[in-house]
């Protein structure tokens, strides 16, 4: 029994005591194979998953190292079954290999004949395999490369892909390091990706994922397809590529709802690629439009399901995934692993801290009590109407107005889901409003105005959810949200609460994030999920009653 | 007697059995000769002989050391059971030198046949071989062996069977019963393991099994597990248990079985009368013990248990899967297998455990040497014992833990284990995501109270609790006040209590008890508030159990029909309201009773006749009985214990007796015989006056026909 900072639980979670003197060292040691699940203030929770262990295998760690790490940092005895399981799981990776055979093309090979026999008998993979070439080799049709990898992962025998990649159409791309240089970890990330072939680079928000993408493109020197979450993000990618590489405006194309350009480097949005008309995807041609040498996926953890299917057919092309977290709300981490590739790089935690990953943000949930009349309306309403009713209660308007007055002079965003509510608020606050219907030009104008400080208050709908950098926002007030994924919620908050540059006195501004919820309704239930997620991400969190808001103490937080 | 001999033989090692076998071959001998017969260290032979005599498997007769006569027949099995396959020596054995001469002169075919017969148990069927030829006339190798008296008839009781006398076998094997040393026990393949790994694995498993047992029983205490009709635990229940404990089904079965063996669970009837498994009173005592002692209770129960949890889920002979807790799921050899596994592991050097791969087979071989005679399922039992010991934390990475060593020695393992267990912690860390992490085993009292206010989310060495509205409400339900919850959380937490938790508690308390529920049998409602007020205050309404819930509603504890009558007595005019709010009125129906069943009319004459018939039957039966008793022949004088014991005595002494017996024709006669074996009601005996090698001199007598036994000769 030692006095280590780590507690290994039998349910395969690892508890790391943050304040322990060995905590940083331990964190570094377990990061390659354990996924960070929660990071509240005192104890961080990591989890051992097969994928995490396979990622570690792909990165060259072996089971002995993992077991040794667990044993040396663990405070208490480590359950033996867990150690056995770790060794067993890790030994499964790489027993099967996808290889290029000189005469038969793509083959599945193994030195472990029983495993191969087991796999050949599995129903899930039966249709994907061709003739048995010899005892250890089976032919695979090239078009099934992705599907086969997916299926093998599902039956627990992930294959290592040695089949190589096509070079794609060459296109000169250079990094233009004028006045800036690639940070060490960015260079390392690009390099590990390139040597691994395909895979995911995990970097925290603001750590310069775009630059890693650019560095990878400079390595590939080939035509590149970049898939991003939305149009605004596409523009940011374009700006960044123009600034950081030798690429010119003419070489970069945008493929989105409004513009459809295909150039040597094309940036497309997930939305346009996954648009379905009459049961078919009309924009699939994009993938075959050029002989792409590299495909970059931004925000892999948000990759929609249809793109996975399309990616399955692109296994011969190099794929780079960029993300801040491998955890997906829909549990499709396995598809990321098998179709995009294993984790190739993970930023050292120290750097993450230096980047201010946990922003000094003050999250406050304001609970308003519904008047009896509204409560009665709510109580008797149809279940599907309930959230809208609860979220759009007129009580909230007054609270918003109070908050806006209190933070007068600080750039403030009011975010909501329902247009009527936003209309009402915009009118009450006398502020400009951006919704899905606002023309892109007008949107850009308003965002720019907000960034430059001309506009101090903006009412926005969910269009602001993704990939819009508004680092100047100091106060955000959320009146209603999309009641689905808390991951999406957190994404929104993360975007808005980017830590700004330190002020002249060296102190970072403290962002205030208010969420206004109706007490005793589904609104409050959703808020609870959000609260949990934020707390797990390490944000400070408070709940106050709308009536107590006037008290001066709440203001000083 | 045969059983007790078998039992005694079962407890011998292969080496000891080999010594006994040599004694049987020798027939009658002394220690110094026996030492030369057994291929082993003389000291081992001498020690073994002492033990055999102590066990009464051999005895010092006046003529020399002898095995008990039945022992020879009980020595079954092959070489692995210590049986050399040699026959007992003849009464007058030929000298070894003479035999070797004869054997050396044998042609190769005959020699090969002889070797083959000796290796195959020293007996052979005579087949077509002729008996009684001179060596010159022998035509086949078999006839040659017979002519040389290397193969002799095995006796009249086994016609056609030839045997190689023991002295021939001994001569062939160079004067010893076996060709290899018998006192060398197989070595257990062991290899050293790092103490950090094994200690961690063992203590980790031990804490896990204690925790899971507690967790299981707490769970069954609130949600009893349905028992099968055979009192077993069904597949579905086991699966649910495994899911709840987050372990595999075999491991869950082991936890359940061990808890049952420790007397921590039992069956009772649930509210519907179906049998269910629930914790026993003993569990409450167990729960209050320190973890090390809890483990000791479980480990001791396991060690003494014949249960086979490892079979759960496998299919039995009837193709039905075995269920946990089924009474038949036990093997009497299991406790011994466990004890021997621990003993062998304890015999390994400190820090060494079973080698990977070869360790288990070598352990099985070693235990087969220690107890070669039974049971046939030994390899399975040993493998299960090893696997279960690992789950229980007796071993870690197949190395016996220090406290496991203490347990194997019969000492109290609790203090040893307690020193290895992490000390309990008295605080938790409460975080803003409403979790409380206990960074180690919590003090039991704190843990119990925390479990009332928060749900357990992750278990292990540490415990993660989560506060939810439901868990806080549960605490309020069980009588906590808001202030108490706040105070408890503040006292238990080593870090400041996060604001959202404080808010959560207050918020739950705010809505707690907003709805109130009570019991009433009927209600009275009226738009006329005054009428209700008057009713409540009526001097004669006290018996109605009225309670005013609202100005227009009263409830009563009386049932509807009674209340209606009373209210009418009070001069009011109530009407009945149906569940749909509609008034029900109507004429009451007159009361009716059920028509009584008509009885059979009594008839004096018939009952008198019936009575007479009864008596007549009874008398006839008694008379018949008397008649039967008279006509039955007087029972023959049963062969008393005297006859049997006299015969057995003579067999042990190898003395002659005079027996009086009645033959098939009823003729009573006497014979002087030397009894050989008593078995299955038959005495096998040899006529005392017969020639030494006359195979027809052995005869069988039915013991019950022997009327008397008189020792003759030496007696």
C-alpha cells in the first residue's frame, strides 16, 4: 500500500486526487490509456475503456506498462480482475492485420490462427471477406476496408491497418512561418499523425488545432478536403490557412449551403455533406470530385452518422481527426477509432493548463418561480408543449432586464431557442437580434460590431451554438436551450466562454454565464444535467433564486 | 469394515500406498525385509509402517508383520494409486536365485509374455494353454511358463485364471515391488512473483469480496431474490445479481454461495407466500464486524464448504443447467481439495506461486500423489479451488497471501489481513457536480448515514456517492430534518460544501410534504359548510371518526353502510355518491341467507346394521392374526454375530477352524477348514487337509448355514 494519488475502482474508473503532490506526474502517466471523464475541483475521474487501451497499444504502449503505472500510483490494492482484463484487452489489438498483398490486393492476415478462425465464423464479418488464400490470410474486397474494420472492432478483435494509403493528387502546400513558428506540441502532433498514417489528434480548445491541420497538409503536399461543423467555422479555417500557409485565395474553395466551389483545398460543412434529398445524398460527389490526398475532420466528436458511412469508403485516403475530446454523447467512439483511426496525439496537460482550458467563468443558474396561473397552464399542458411553456415564461423577461442593467457596459449575449421569446426579449431590451433568418451579411455585420465593441448587447438564437468566436463576450444569458444534448449545451458555453487575452493589469476577465430556468419544471430538470456537466468540466457553479438576485452579494461573485 | 478400510486407504499418499502394497505382496514379513522390498528411503518405509499399524491397516501378528486380510482386495487402481500389480507371494516361495535361473533360461517369447503379464497386473486367462505339462512338452510360451510354475492357477474360485506368484514378480523387478522410487512426490512448478503485485491483487480481491457480499445482502434485504422450488437461485436472478455487483456470473455465484455457507442468507416466504432469499439475522452481526473479520468469516465458510459454485451455469447429467444454491451442487471431496491446495501453496517458498501454464497441472499431479485414490473429479476440484481462492483473495496472482497462510495453518487470519487493509477514512470530498468521494474505505457508521442521503455511483477501494433530489428526499423520508442534512454534510466533508448542494437540499425540502396522504374509509361532502360544521360538533358524532379536511369535505373512518345508518340516526338525509360523482339512490333489497344443506335423515335400523358389520370385521381380523401366528414356523436360529466374528478372527489369525454347517440336502456335517475371506454372506475357505497346491481345495459356504465355529490347531 503506497500513498499514491490514484484510486483504482473495480468498475474501471480511476479517481485522481488533484491536490496530491504526485497528481501531475500521475496524470501524465495515465493519460495515454485512460479517458478523462470528469474534472471537478477535487477528484478527477478517468475511465479505462477498451478503446482507450487500444489507443495506447496503437501508440506503442504495452499492457505491462499500463499495469505498472496503475500499481505504482495506486493508493490501494488494485483489483486483480481489472489487471487481467487490461492485459487481455490490450492483447487483442493487432492480432489481425489489414495488409496489401502483392498479388491479391487487400488481405486480412493473422499469425494467430484461432483468432482468424473465430473471426471467419462470425456472422458480422462473413459477407465482407473473400477467398481464403492460405491458413493465415483471407482476401478482402477493397471497398469493405472500412466496414470490415468497424465490424472487427465490434466483435472485439480490432485490426491494425497496414494497407497504406494512396498519395492523392499532389499539390504544393508550405507552411509560411513568417513571424510565427509552429509550437513544439503542434509539430509533434502533426508528425505523430503522419507516421501513424491516419488518426485523431486531441488538443484542447484554443490550442491551435487548425495549425496542426495546416502542418499535416504541408506534410501531405496533396489536395485536401476539410470537413467542418458550419459555415462560420469554414471561414475561420480559410482565414487561418491563408495566414499560415503558402495557399492563396484561389486555391481554397468553400463548399457550403451557399457556395459550391471545389478547389485543391476544399472546406465543406457537415451539414451540406449530409443533406438528403429524396433519400439520396446529392453532395456525395464531393468525395470523388478530386483524388484527395488528405481528409481533415474538424470536431470529430460531433461527426454526424452519415459521414461515418461515407468515411467507410475512404479508407485508402489519409484521414486526420481533430478534437478536444474523444467522448461522444452518442457512444460512437468505436466508429471514430475504426474509421478515422486511433488517437495519435494527446497534448500534455501542462500545456492545456497554460492555455487556460478551464476558463475563469462564473456560472449562475437563476431560478424563477412561475406565477400560479402559469403553473396551472404548465400542469395541464401536453407533454411535448411543456418545455416550451416552461422556458418561455414571461417572468424571465424581467430577470433578463435586471441582469442586463447590472452588467451595463460589458458585452452581453442573450441566447435562446424560441423565436417568439427572442422577439419579445429583443423588443423589451431594444437590442439587435440574430436568428436563422438573418442574412449572412447582416449576421457578419452584427458579429463584427459586437467584436469591435460598437454593439454591447445582442440577442441570438441557436445559430451561435457552434464555432463562432466571440471572445469579447463577457456576459451570456441563456433563456432557453435546445433540450437535447448536454454536450451541445456545453459546446455552446465553451464557445462563448473562451478566456480572453489578459487585460492590462494581467488579470483575465471573468465571464459571467447566466442560465434562467423555471422552477419545478422540465426546464429545471434539463438545467440539472447542464449543471452537472459544467461542474464536471471544472466550472464554478451557483444557483440563486430570482428574488435573491437583487441582493448585492450575488453581484460580487 | 470394508468401508472403513477404504476410508483409511483414501487418506494415504501414493508412497504410503506403495509400502502397503509391498506388505500385501510379502504377505507376512518384518520391517527389515520390507525395507528391501520397497524402492524408497528405509526411513520412509519404517515411518510408513508405523503409520499403517497405527491406522490398523497392518498388524504385528506373533508370526510377523501382516496387512489386514481385506486390504489386498481394497487395493484397487493402477500404478498411480500405488498398486504395483504384483500378486501376494506363495506360501512357500521358491528362492529368488532359483527363479532368476529359470527366468534367465526362458526363450525370448516366453520372457516377453512373462514381462507383459507382470506389467498387466500379474494375472492372465489360461485360454487354450494346457496345465500340468512338463517343460519339455510345452508348445507355447504360456505353456512353458505354466510348466515352470511361473504362471500358476489363481484358485478354484477363478477358474481359467492364471497368476504370476508375487515372488516371481519381485525377482523380475530386482527384488523390489516397483521399478521406480515411490517416495518422491511430484514437484509443483512454481515461479517467483513481485510482492507488490501479489499483495495488491490478494488484498484487492479480499476487500472486493467483502464489499460485494455486503452490497449483495443489502440489496437482497430490500429486494429479495426469488428462490426456485428446489430452493436454488434461478438463472435470471443470478444474472441480475451479477449485473448489480458488476461482476461476471460465475463470480456472482461464488459470492452468493459463500454468503449462504457463512449463514448470511436464508429463505423465507415473501408477502405472496413465494420463497425468497433474504439476509439472515447473522448478517446484521456480520455487518458490524471490522472488514478483516468479515473476510475471515467468509473465508472460513468457503474453506469448509463442499459447494461447487464453479459449476453454476454448466449443464448437469440431465442437461439442465446447474443453479446456484441448489442443494445437490456439492461434492464431499471439495473441502479436502481446498485444504490441500492451500497446504501445497503454503509449502512453496515465500513469494512464489504457481507457474503460468504448467503450475496448475503440476499442482493437480502433486495432489494426486498426496491422495491418489479419489475422487475421479480431482483435476476439476483442484482447478476450481485455485480459481475460487483467487476470487476470495486468499491468493494473489496464485501466490498464497500471508493471511491465507494463517488460515491454512488454522490460525486467525484477521489480524494479518487487518494490518494490510487501508485504514478507514472519516471524511469525504464533496464536489460541485454533487458527488462525494470517499478516498478510501469509510467508517461503517459514516458510510451507512451517507448512503441514506446519497446514491452510490462507483464502488471499489474508494466510493463515489452522488446527491440527487431523490436521494435527499429519501433522507427526509427516513426522518432527517433539513438542518440535520446540512450539518451532516458539513461535518462529513473535508472541503467546503459547494453551493449547488446546499441549494439542492433546500429545494428538495421546500417541496417535501407538499402532498399529504392519509387513510379514510368514506367521505362526506356538502356545499353547505354550516351543515358540515354542525355535524362535526354534534355531541353524538364522536363515534363517526370525522375529520374536517376542507370547509366542504369531511372524512370518516367508518365504512359507508355504517356511516349512512349513523348519519340517518342523527337526523340527516345523506345520499351515496358513486366514484363518478353521480348520486346513487334506490330501494334496499331485503336480506336473504343461504339455504342450509339438508342432512341425511338418521335411520336407527341401518346404523345398527353398520355397527354390527364393523365389529364382525374387527373380530375376524384379530382371529386371522392369531391363526397366522400359530401356523408360521418358528424362526430359524439366525447366524449370530458369534459365527461371523469367529470366522473373521480366524481369517486374521490365518488359523484353522472346525465349522458345522447344513448343506443343500439338509445334511448337517462338519469340516476342518482355513477361512480365507468372508464376503457377501459367503465364506471362502480351504480344507486344512488338502495339498498345498491343490486348486480345488477352496470352497464356498453360505454363512447363514454355518451353525458353529470351533477354532482348532494353534488355538
